[in-house]
């Protein structure tokens, strides 16, 4: 049953991604630049082939971390090894910011199927606990991870 669920998820995200790319092409928008794809592919290899559990990516402002995140979630949710594939429903993009603007901006840069899993600070304590008790094989991408990490 788990394999069937993953295959269904992979099929759905492939369709969502194809539609998202078509919309971007119609407006001459580039979703992922070559440097972002390269970074996402390297991170994918670390997770999937080298079995890393935690990876931190640091890059200057406006470098293209969101494009890298986008390519990474596509890579991991369409991965060829079905045992290691992470269903897109189990991918969360979260932040320590309390910012509706961040949430809306981030959601606009991803296929709509990710919208419910893009969460900012006020939602973390409410939404994540109820979803996590039944979640297995998940990915958490923490955007703006330097925010809200200071100690008193």
C-alpha cells in the first residue's frame, strides 16, 4: 500500500509540476536557474545517495534559495527509487518568521499542491503536531533559519 501511495503521489506531483512549468513558460518566467538546479541536485544526492539527514544551505540574499528549494522538492518527490521518494504531501517549507507576506510569496513560487505545507511561525504549533503523528518519511525545509534563533 505504501508503494502505491508513493507512486500516486509521484504521478500527481509530476502533473502539477508540468502545469506549473507551462504557466511559467507562457509568461517567460524562469522557475529554476542552472546554478539553483545544480545546488538542488547536489543536495538531492546527499539526502538520497549519501543518507544525510540534515543539510544546511547558506547563500547570499537574492542568490536564489527559493528556486533551489523548488527544484529540491521536485527532485525528492519524483525520485526514481520509490523506497526513498518523499511524497510531496510530506514536504514542509517552514519559517520562524511571523509573516503572512513570506507565506504568500513563498506559496506563489511553488505549485499549488504545496500551499497547505508552507507554514510560518503562528501555524507551526497548531498545524505541524496534528499532521506529524501520522507522517512518515518527511522533509522539512526551514527558510530564513537565522530568524528567531537568538538566546536571551
